[in-house]
């Protein structure tokens, strides 16, 4: 993930085959990913809990969900 300036905090694969990478990013952001050529498909969407989600186009027509989780005093998510 070095090209995107991400640090992987955890990597989990569920029994359904979904893969979750929890990342930390120096600058977070959809702007950075779209600047590198990613296509924003949807969002950012504000969630009732204060977080946000967005979807970008991934390789091989995959749909990647970016989740920004709100925590007290700030955010640790995607920079949506």
C-alpha cells in the first residue's frame, strides 16, 4: 500500500469472502485516491453515527467501500 501512503492496521477475511483492511493514512482521502486515478462511484455519505462511507472503483470492476469511523476528538478513517 506504499503507493497510496497507507499503513495497514489490520487485515481480516470473513467466511463470506469479504476482506477488510483497516488502514491509517497520512492524508486520508478520496481526493488523493481520485488524483491517482481511482473513480468515485458514490458518496461520501454521512451516516447516523457521524461516520461517512464512500465507494470507489477498484481493479477488475470491484467496488471498494471506504469507511470513516468517527471517534471522540477526530477521525481515523478514509478521509471522506
